[in-house]
C-alpha cells in the first residue's frame, strides 16, 4: 500500500536525522574536550597546579596558575553559598507556602525566568554599579556578590524542578501528622529532593566558576593567592584570557592547560554529583 | 669588643649592598599596577629588579588593557596605570598624571604566505594607502595598494577590544580606533593569528607580538610591511629597518620610524603619586631602571624626556 | 516554640521570595540611572535605531548591535532547535538503554564546559571551518569571523538546555498514551508525531524559549568568533557585533570617554529590557496554549 510505504519512508528519514543529530551533539563534546586536552598537553605539568605565577610567568618563565585555581574555588564557593541562602528559601516558599496561583509566586517565578536569561555581562555591569555605590574595589567580595547573583536563577530553576516533583501526598501526610510547614519543608521535602537540590547547587557552581563576563569588571586579577575578601582575586576564566593574550606560544599553551584544568574541575564536580546522588537516593521515597 | 666591631661592619656592609651606588633607603609599602599588555613585560622586569633593591615593597601587577589601567587609576583602584596610548584631555581633567617611561611601536603585518610578499617588501606601503585600507573602508585590492594590476582583495583586520595598539595605529592614520575598518579580532595574538591564517590579510601588531622574543626575527607565519615613508614607491636603504627587532628598535630610537606608530608608553597616576613606594618606583624607572629597557625589547627614552619626567615628580 | 520557628521562617521566606523581583527591579533602576547621561543626549528610540556608532564623535547608534544580536541568536536557534529536538526524541523514544545512559551524561557535560573554552575552541576550529570550507562552498569570502561562526558555537552551547527540558517533557507524557497509539497500528514515529509532540507542545515551546534565553545571554564565546564590526550584517558570512560583545570589549574605556560609560550601561539596559519583553511574550503565548489545551 502506498500510504504504508510513505509512512515507513518518513520514519526512516527521520530516524536518520535523529541519529545524525545525536551524533552531532555527542561529537561536539568529544571534539571540544579533545581539542583542549591535546593543545594543553605540552604545558600540563604539576608545577602548573601548585605554583603561583612567578615574575615573568606571562613571558614564559616559571610559575603556575595556583592563584587562579584557588581564587576561582574561593569565589565560586562563596558565590554558591550566597546563592543557596537566597534560592532555597525562595523555592521552598513558592512551592510549599504560597497558594497555587498566588501573585507573589507567579511574579517570583517570572522574575527568576527573566534573571535566568540576562546575559552574564549585564550582571557584571550591575555588579560594577554595586561596587561603585558601596565603594568596593575590584575584589573577591565584589566577585562573590556578582557571581552569587548570577547563580541564583540557575540554582532556583533547578531546585524548583525537583521540589515541584515531590508528591503532594508526602507533604499532606506530614502535615496530617502535625508537623509545621517549616518542619515539613526541612525534614520531608528537602530530604526527599536532596539529590536534586545538590545537583542544582553543583550546576550553579559549575556555571559560576566558568563565567568570565561577570568577573571581568568585578574581581580584578592578581598573581598572588587570595589574601582577603577585599583584595582582587584571580579567576581561571580570566587567567585563560590573559595567557591567551600573550605573544609567547609557551604561555598560550598554558592557557589551554588552564582551560583543561577548569574543564576538569567542572567535569569532576559533575561526575561527583552523580555519585553523590546515587548515595543519597537511598533515603528517597520512590 | 671585636664581635661588635665585626657586627657593626657587617651591618654597615648590608646597609650599602650596591657597591659604588648611592645607597637607596629601602622603601616599604605596597603598589598596585594595572593596565596595558604592551607595558606588561617591561614593568614586570622593572618590578623584578626594583624588588632586589627594595625587598620590603609588595608590588602587584595586573594586565587587563590600557583602558582598564586608566579606569582603575582614576577610580582609585590602582596606584599606577600602564597606558600604551596618549592620554585624553578628558582623562587629564579627571586627574590623570602621565609619566613617559619607555617606547615601543606598532607595525603593519601580513601573512608570510602572501602571494605578493616580495612586491610588498620591495615597494612598501605608504601612509596614504594604509588610510585607504583602514579608514575609507572600501574594498581595496592588492593591486591598488601596490600600484599593480592584481585584483585580489585585501582582507583588513583590526582589534575589537579597546586597546593602545589600535589607538596608536589609528593615530598614525590621523584617526581614532573607532574609525578603523576591518574585521575586529580580540587581542594582539588573535589578530596575529588571523593574519597568519589568511594569505590576503593585513593587520597590525605591537612589535613584541610581531617579533619572536628569542630569535628577534618576525614571528613564524608573519611578515612585516615596510612603511614607505617618503612615498617614493620603493623601500630605500634607510627604510629597510624591519629585519630583526633590534633593527626596528634602533630605527625608532633614531626617529627614522615615525611616532606614531611608535609611541611613548606611560605610567599614569591620579595626580602626583601619593604612595611613597609608587613614587620611588617611578623615580627609579626613570633613572636606573632605563638600563633594562633594550634587553627587554623596548626603546629607551631620550635623556631630556627622562629629566622632564623626574622634574614633574617633584 | 515550633510554631514560633515556623512563623519566623515563614516571614523570612516571604521576604526572601521578594528578592528575585527586587533584583530585577534594582538592575533596571541601576542601569537606567547610569544611562541618564546618554539619554539626555538622544532619545531612547534615537539611540536604539541610530545606525552610526562613533562614540568619540558623540554618535551612539545601537542598531548595528541589536541587529548583530538578533542575527546570531536566530542562526543559533535555527541550528539548535531541530538538532536538539531530534536528539531528545531519539533518546526518549528510540534509543536502546545503553545509548541513552551513555548520551545523557555527555549532554550534561556539554552544559558544564565553561564559555571561555567554547570561545577558544571556536577560534581554533569553527572560524577556519567557516572561512576556509563553508564560505568558498557558497562562493563568498568570509574571514571566518562571522554570524555563522557565532551561531554554530552558540548552538552547541544551547543543545544541553533544550535537550534537557525536552527529555523531561517527553518523560512526562504518560506511557499509556503511547501504548494506545501503538496498539492502534501507528508506527513509533507516528506516535511521536501525533501523541508525544502534541502532548508536549507546551513544554517544547518552553524548552525553545529557554534555549533562546541561553543563546541570548552568552557573551564571551560569541565575542571571540563573531568579528566585531559595527555594521548591519548582510549575510551569515558577514561579521556582526552583538550587544554583550560591545560591553565586554569596551568596558575598560568606561571612565575615560565622556558618555561612553553611560552608553555601555545603556547597552546593558537594552539587553535587560529585551529579556523582559521576550519573557513576557513567551509567558503570554504559553498561557494561551495552556488555555487551549484545557
């Protein structure tokens, strides 16, 4: 029957397209990671990870990117902490406390959507305004605030996704046992959604540590390890930029190595989070 | 008794470590410097040498571009800014206090695989033709530039990020960076790479990016375009100064290579440097520091300019 | 005591829930106040639709940048939407479990790669590819630094976003519906077409909206490959200058040139407004579809 053949042809065509698409997506990742790793091999050395840049590092002499590694870790950790403190209560509130169609909940969700879509450079510009208003210099603190704000929508959205999925029956059961909303929230919902919440935190951390535009004006850069909140701090994305911007091929190779380090940190966190989730899923009710 | 004499002698010797030089009182404090990549290698060298004499000073040097250096200094976020272009009158109004500390230059570059390379090297390109390329923005052909029949188009590149190199090249052409035509690439190495890849490309680079720091010859894949200074249509002996980095720096020092695109590089403070350590650093740069300039690939300033700078610091 | 804790927590959370909205408002207000200088010079529409950009001459026309942003985002979506949706459908409906378990982490890892790395890779591979392979194929010259390069890099960055949401949408479609369709004689593909996609239309649109947001918001990676020429692009092989790139390239000049810093803050403000308007529009469309479904 002609119709049947057409249907099958259509299916076959689309199957090919689908396979091609999947291959494109997977291949992109492999190609990108492979390129960075290959270009970074000449410069990957332990000294890169454990030393700060000595004088002349950007001219090809010794040193490493410890300043950027620690700076980025401090900054992203601080920012993520800030974001958790501001996101988790909000998401819990709009899911458990507010009524379904409450104006505040809708407005908050909408604001989070808007914030999610704002380019990171705008966060950087806003962070710069905040810095000038508060009289802060380019510093670790300014970077933490800016990146923290950037992370809020990312974290909140991911948390919202999982907390929404907590079955109403659980929360109802908890209230019927006499628990206050707070106790339900903390002891039941959070525990149930913990894997998802942790994933949300780690996703936000990954975005925060990898973003250059938000720290461009706010965190400054330095060759030393972070000493105080009010001093500039080096970050890996900016270190990559600066090393790429030198005329020396050896230093440019180091830029790739720094990129490899950054990517590895993020991948390690991503994989680590999966392991953590598997562990915590034991306590969740399916 | 002998012990105290010996310890006295030792402390005396320690206090005058540099035999034959006027003893410098060790300065304490911290200095933060931020700004142009063009000055970065030189300032790093200076800082390294300065710290040998004044180990108690903490100096933090960050490179983020000339514009950032200026912004940071005017905003009070850095003590000294490394600025690789002339200071605007608006910036002076906001308190910018520039001191010229050394010189370098921007050169025009083409790919080593340019099909017309031998002609380019023989004839050079005049300033008027450079203006055709970078200012009028019309689609020019290599023939129009070299005075021949070649129809191949010239692919013009410039810098996308606000930077000293672009401002200086633009100043040579009588314009500002925003007036430059061409595809904008981020960063000096980016621009060099774009030119290297495209046989028909033309761009410009800081000499520290155009010449290899070790071999002192042009970086692999790049050729330097001679500027036809007198418009004669040929590169004469006195215009042939591009073979090695030493050749071009000598030409700049002799003013054979024009300024712009050679330029003074400045350290800028907000008003006279209030930070004692910063003030001492700049003073040292203008005196003893100058001897480290040629080996780092830069050009020394004339004694008059140095004296002028020192006088302004008082 | 427990009730008191609950009450305090409730009040605290209520206050915090206002934070996102407050933040948007603060950003709007902050950027607007910093843009006052340039708005005094020219009207809002004058700035938006002016086509000349010569800050030192006092000409601040943002049209080339708006066009640049639009072009790059459009190209990115044209590439990303079909590829992502097809991949999501494949993973959800067709792929054997092994492939699905392997590919899903790969997609998530793609989301984790920092934007600087994408930019670096883009300059290494995408720019030469567009300049030396694609452009000659179409008989045009391109330096490689172009809308297309920006679009390709952005598309890859957007894949994980759309795929992730689409997968969730598809998994929410009840199995019974699929089984019913199949038992009526439909092929898997027809089931997908008529059941899964239709049921998940709302979610798919939400996924695409999210993808657009993500593409729109990317700064660094695009900056490195797009050519940064302040002119309206005439083809995908032309360079373009998206708004985020304008801000990132020139922030260092902010204090030096009068009104330049105000102009850059204005650029940031425009970006914020576009995101707001876009989200409003998307929300309205989604609400309308939701009503139709009900």
